[in-house]
C-alpha cells in the first residue's frame, strides 16, 4: 500500500510539473497577488464560492490507513460526511508520513485539484509542513488537528481543532468500574505525554468514582502504532488479572481483538470497535469529526470567517461516546448517563481537589478545580492515585 501511495504521488507530481510547464509556455505564469486571509471563507476572498460542476475541492490527508479502526478512520468518517454535502468534492490520501511528503501531497491537491480547504489530520504535520504550505498558498485554508494554532506566530489561513475526549474516557471508566469483577482495569498507551495522561487519569477517576478500590495498570508501548507490543501489553494486563481494558494508540484494533479473544471487556477509542468485539465491547470514547468537518465546510460555503481555534467536549459535540454494548448493566448505564448529563450542561469537573498522584503527592489541593480550558491540564505530568505504572 505504501508503494502504491508513492506511485500515485509520483504520477500526481509529474502531472503537476507538466501543468506548470504548459502554463509557463502559454501564459508566462504571471503571479497573482496574495489574497487577504484575515477571514478565509469570508466574502472578501474570491476563492470561497463553489466553482465548477463538482463544487469546492476539499482535501484530507491521513498518516495511516483510513480503515484502521482508529485515529485515521475517525477522520475518514468525517471526510465521508463532507462528501455527502452539496457543492463539495473531496480528495483523500492515506499513509502519508510526517515528512516533506505531506507538503507534496498538499501541494498536489492545491495545484491539480484546486483544493481550497485542506485537512492535514496528523499531529506531526503541523510544524513545519502545514506552516510552510500556508505561507506559500495564503488563499487556501489549512485546518489541522491538534489545537496548536497560536495567534502571535501562525498564519491567519491556518486553523486548529481538538477535543476534550477525556470526558468520554471518564464515562468509559464509570462503565468499566461497574463491569469489573476483579477490580483491576488496564490501559495500553503509546507515549507518556499530557494528552495521554489525561485519558489514563480520566478513565481511572471514572472507575474509582464507582469503587475506590479499583486500580488501573498502564503499559506504555513507546510509539503510536506498535501492533506487536500492543498485543503483548494487552495479554500481559490480562495475565495480571485485568478484566476491562482500554487504550490510547493509533489503532485500538489489536488491543480490542486480543481482549475479545481472551474473554475480557473493552472500551474503545477514536471510533467504535464494537464490530471487533461483539461480546465484550462496553462503550468507547470517540471523536465526532463528522460534525466538526461539516460545520467547517458550512462556514466556508456561506462565506463566514472560519475560527482559527476550535476546542470542545461532549457539550460542543466534538466528542461522543460509543453506544453501550449488550452486556452493559442498567446500573452502569444509569451511572454513566447521570454524569454525561452534567458534562452536557457544563457542571461536571473531572480534575478537582483534593487529588493525589500515584506516589501520594497532592497535585490538586482541596477546594481547587481545573475546568477543561485550564492551562494547567495542558502540561499534566502525573498519573493519579490508583494508577499502577510510570
């Protein structure tokens, strides 16, 4: 598949070169002045209305396969929703590494397909690749997943979006807490960065809100896509008595399939993996890119200024929970739904004191709480009490 992708990219580059050469011969390739992008998508830009029979061209680029039952599939589901919209045509390219290759893919979409909006979906695409292309093509809107846009340093035709998916992890933890018989739950994680720690901590806090005796054992694999290590970690957790497992890796497929094979419960991540575990799938923490992406394109088509930074949780419908599996008890559903309603009205706070880390140190003092927008959560460097692992 990687070879096929490179071959496709090579053909697109050749076509691009031919187009540029033809343009130079016929027209001299006169340069056009840069468009004002203070509000890309606003009526001041001459490139925002649907043009041609197929409509506005929108590009999506994925770092892995778009059918990975994980990170990339969640974004591809969003692209599929955009594809159904009137006045839009969608291009997709998968398995594009976080190297100069993504610049070539973006440029190809812009030059050959006349893309006006590009979604480079992988975190590592942003710097320098998205920033380089944004400066080169100021009339194009680049919308990147990761929440990295900074008004003081980044181009105005760049937008960034992300979500508080730890809210869904907390709800998964509540369900896990109700369903666990061993009082041992597990977490397979890629890297110990703040976002991953937030998910581990939220899952654990949700479970321990049901029963403070519950512990969560975490195993880090070292990278985002390590199928062999993910399988080994899952089996190791099960061998230690864990009977509910979740994860934060690019594709939960290996974790979910191994858990189902070994007869334990799972909570999914990124998108639904329910079809992989018909007996043991409880619920999951999902991205709702279908709404985020269609909202972006609706704004673009109606000439509205596109926000440079979008973040949100359950209330804003940026994230969602998987439907409950058949095995989930009524008590578990009731408990999770009660907290979910508080997330939806903005009254529930996950991180509040007194909260200790897993070494016994107080990390949030009594009377203090951090809402989702608190800057302190962006640098979370601890695992909460009840987590076994470092």
